[in-house]
């Protein structure tokens, strides 16, 4: 079901901060930091989601340790260089952040609208599930584009497998994390990858003039 508001990149999280702050960048006179949040799945597993927050939001988080935090923002991508190679870094930019008056269950939801920018890949997982990998280009409100890896399942995987490059689509799901081991210059390091797991996906139909 397509979103009815104007947002094409809407992330909503409720979870707990699970790491300290690392400096990210400075923009328009404000320092921004990265921190990790833990959000629980229905299965009981946890996703560790990288979130970028402002220095003012850091103060709010520091004053409310071990509290559930509610975040609304965008899922963004940045190209960074590592030993001469380009790496796509994904994180949630916190547009709004507060402490809920009542602690509730974790939330992890995302809605995206964008364009298929790479040929979709249909496959079967080791458990025999149908899956289709999608690289989605989502335009930012003012300038730039985010390139977000997504995966759809089952009947939606079959649907997504037929989307051509350039097709405008919508999807709804959650942000998931996965740790993996990578060899960099002979040294073994543990990395964390992020992907949007879509529970629904469909084409954005043109609006008649």
C-alpha cells in the first residue's frame, strides 16, 4: 500500500542506544555524531542500526541513559574511501528524537519511494525462500540521491524481479543489520552491513493529469 503523505524516505525507530558517540561531520555550524541503536525483531533477534544525531540530540540522549528513544528520520547513503576503494556507508539521519512518556515495544519501520537503479537479482536463499535484491535510488528533498540496498520476499520477490531499471516503486519494511568478516590488507575485521527488508513492494502509478 503506497504512502499517502509526501515523504519518500520515512524511518521510525524505537529502541535503546547501544554505543557511545563518534564524531561524524560538521554542517551549518552544527556537529553531528554517530551512535548505534538496538531494535528488537518479533523473533527476538536484534538489529543494530547506525544513527546520526546532532550535538543537541546527544545531550538529550546523555541525560536519559538506558531509556527507550523514539526516532523519526531518513535512511541515507554516503560514499567513503577506504584504502583506495569506495564503500557505501548507510545510516539513519535523526530528524526528530525524543523520549516516549511510556516505554513500549521496539519499533523499526521504513517507507521508501524511489527508482530501480540496478538490474534486480532474483534468487533462493539457503532456506529455500524466494528473494529479490533491489538497489533503490531515493531522491533527497533538496539535493542529492541516496542509494539503498533492499530485499523483498516471497510473492513480492516475484513481483520485484520483473521491475526494469528506471521503474519507480514503493516499498515498506524495516532496516536490518548483518555482521560479516572482511579481509583488509591481510587483517581480518568485523563489519556491519545494512539492508531494507521489504514486507510489501509495488509500482508507483502515474497520476493522471
